[in-house]
């Protein structure tokens, strides 16, 4: 009798989850077999837009699913979900998973896809397929664990009436404050517009100047960029042309950077045993590259001072050397070696100068972590 009771207790105990066990995942619902939403937009003239709508038959699904959002991978594509009444009034689906996103009795769910080629590069695009999906969430799963993706596929091509080579986007890259950047590209009409001609070009940013010069059967577009304020910049260059109704616009991008730079960052950190000076073979990785883009002065740097964050003079604790990079005449490798004198992890800065106390200066953050002497 006692053994029977013991066996019953063991079976009951083993059937329970242990205390503190993580909750079990919710049961996985079978994903219904969904036919993709598909549409072929054909070939779209560059600068034009096209749209198409799909009716989403939620009532054809086995369970009730709440529309959440839509995604499309085309850079010129936009898609949204909207609920529309017979009188044409509509409201957009809000991606919060609430039941208010379900159609009312007099509403129907629509997926609208818009392809707008206005801001694309003015180049032909062969017919291609873009993928996407509509996300549906189960109303009994507010966490979003149970969701399905209803596939979306659209096909389209783009036909530009002009040929822009080799650059359909003018990316000037990094432009130092003391410099100017120059780019050249060519324009001509395509096979359907062989007699196209081009006129004046204007920029939305006065820091980009553009001129158009005819050269036989092509037109050369020459662009000059002044850096402007530090940071990233974007402009649009509009070129007058003879193609009826066509607006030719080229994107121009650049980043204005200081004349004095440290690459990859104005910061150098390393570990060193503080009780002794570093050997030459221990400093191979303790470097960065410094550059002066201003060609009106020599490329060399000098150390103005080395100070701690607390204002202490740390010059006696470090040796800073510069090695010119032969392939890049205005760049130098700056190497730092610890000479001793510190007692704990130290933060400070190395201030480089071009002309003594007159500067200009390039501050570089310095961090030395205490390490054990091997």
C-alpha cells in the first residue's frame, strides 16, 4: 500500500513543470496557403508614377486576422493599407494591432502600391521584380508572436529618355573646407530621342556650380562643389532639355570635412604597464593617420601639448613620432609610445599644431589603461 501511494506521488510530481520554469511558447498556428498579390506595371517612363490597388479578402481566411502593415523592398515604391466605404471615404490601418483595424460591416480592406520614379537616377532599368508582404496579426496574440506575411510581388521597368554616363548621381565624396571638388559626366538622348538637346543647369544649393558644354553628339556637364558648412549635404541639379514634358534632375551629394583630420577617429587608446616605459616593439598598433588637406601650407604636424583631463601636463610621459606616407603626400602616421610616470588609467588629449601656438590645432583624445607587466 505504501509503495502504491509513493508511486502515485512520484507520477503526480513529475507531471508538473518545475517551479520557476519559463512559460511555454504559444502553440504555432499553421500558416494558410496565401496566393501572392501580383501586378505588372510594365515599363514606366522615368519621372512618372504608377499605382495599383488590391482588394484583400480577409473573409477568405480560416481565422480572423488583423491587418498590421505592409512592406515593399523597392526604393521607389510605397505601399499602405486602407479601409474604404462604398461612398469613397477611407481610413488608414494603424500598425498597432488593435481590433479597430478590422473592416467594419460596410468597409473593405485595400492594399495600395505606388511606384514613383521621380527621385530615381535617370537611367534605364530592365524589367525587374520587387518583393513585399502584408503583415497580419492574430487578435488573440497581442505580443506579435503569431503573425503571417501575405506575399506581394510587382514587376516594372524604367525607361529614361536620356543617357547619362558615367555618373547619373554626382557624389563628390569628402570635400575639405579649403578645397573644391570637380566632377564631369555626359548627356545625350537615347535611341527614341536622338535629337535631344540640353540647356542651362541649375542647382538647389549655391555651393554646387554647373555648366553644360556641347561636344559633338554629347553634352558635357561639369560640376564644381564648394564644401559649405561641416557635415553631409544634398542638392539637386535640374537640366533644361528638349524632351517634351521631361524633367531631368541629378542628385548631388557630399560631406564637408575639416582640413585637419585624424583617421579613422581623433582618438587613440591602448593598454600599457605603467611601471615602465614601453619598448619599441610594443607600440606597433598605437597609431593613427593625420592629414592636412590645405595645400597652401606644409603637411607636417607638431605636438603643441599633451594634457590630462584634470589639466596636468603629461608631455614627459609620452613620445609622439610622425612618419610620412610616401603614397599620400599630405598624410602622416602618428605613433605614441608611453615613457612612464603614470600611476593609474589616464584620460587626456594630444593637441597637434601646424604653427606653434598660432595653430590651427587638431586635438586627439588619449586614453591609457593600466595593464599588468607580462
